[in-house]
C-alpha cells in the first residue's frame, strides 16, 4: 500500500497563476529533484513552495506504514488555488482612484510513495495442442472501406451584382 501525504499553505501573497508556473516544474518528480529545482528557480514563490514540500515530506514520515525511505517519495500532485484578494485604492490624477487587487493563493503539495518494483515470474508456455485451438477460434473482423475525399476543384463563388443605384449614376453621366 502506497503512503500519501499532503501539506497546504494558505493565504500566500502571490497570484495562483504565478505559483502554478513553478508547480508545473516539480509535478511528477521525486522529492529530491523537486527540492533542487525549487532551490535554483528564479521565481520568488519557489521558496514558499519548497517549505510546503518539506512539510508534506515530514507528514509522510509520520504516517503509519511509511517504509522510511524518502528517496521513494515523489510529488504526485501540486496545485495553487486562488485565495481572497485584498482590495486597495491607489490615488490617480484629477481626483480619481484606481483599484489595486493584492492577490493571495492556497498552495497544496501531495507526495506519495512509489511502490516497490516486484519482478513477475514468467508463466510456463502453453502446450502445442492448446495453441492450435486458440488460433482456430480467432475470428477476423472485416474493416469498412475508408471514405474517399473528392479531389474535384471547388466551384468558384458567383460574382456580386452591382446595385441598381450605381448603374443609374453611371448612366446619367
């Protein structure tokens, strides 16, 4: 059974779109690679996402049934949901005001343990007599013929007729 754990940071002062760009970099990677990626990313939100990832790893270690090997953990899901926006007002020329939205985001990171790879024992080959019966029982399905596209050139669009008014104007001149 694979262990799953998650951690959430709420009301982080960034937009969900900016955080999502960085989270796309680490989704599906193992945790060590993800932490290295976040450490060297040039976005400021990378520090906050790394804190959430470390918290998710610690939560996985506390779960009962965890194997103890952190190298088997990987980022199974990570996403940024939009949080509440703080509305502020910025003065503008001629007595007007502009609204400023200071956005927040809720960052969630889920980690899971990769299952151990167990090699399957190859099955014994079936006897020759059984193979012949299996071949005889298969039925071929006839395929429908593919539709042909017409290669004829398209007819030219009819030319527009001149209006009566334009004909009258020309005849008066």
